[in-house]
């Protein structure tokens, strides 16, 4: 079994490259067994991903995620 990567801090922005046609940016929410739990920065349903199917978000991806979250917050979609 491969060694599990160290989990990022809760709220860190990472990219799920494992199951999607395009990479999916998510906010790290926690660890559930062998999976990391992510959620869209705009809120919504969490999903699980294996740590080896993630990568660190680029500065541009982090900025876009923060902007999307703030826009959703201003519309009252997230707290």
C-alpha cells in the first residue's frame, strides 16, 4: 500500500485530477479513512478523493477559488 500523503490544512485549495474530464478545484475539508474530503469553494456537496489523485492548486486556481467563494457569499449562497 502506498504511503499516504500529508493532508493539507482544512480550507486549503487543492485540485482533484482523478475522476473528471477536467481537473476540479476543491477546498480541503478533512480526512475520511483513505480519502480526502473536498467541497467546491462555492459550497455544495462534498466528495471524496484519494490523496494521490490530487495536486496543489496553482496561485491562479487559488485566486479564482477565493473569488468564486466571495461571490457566492455576497449572493447569500454560503456563509
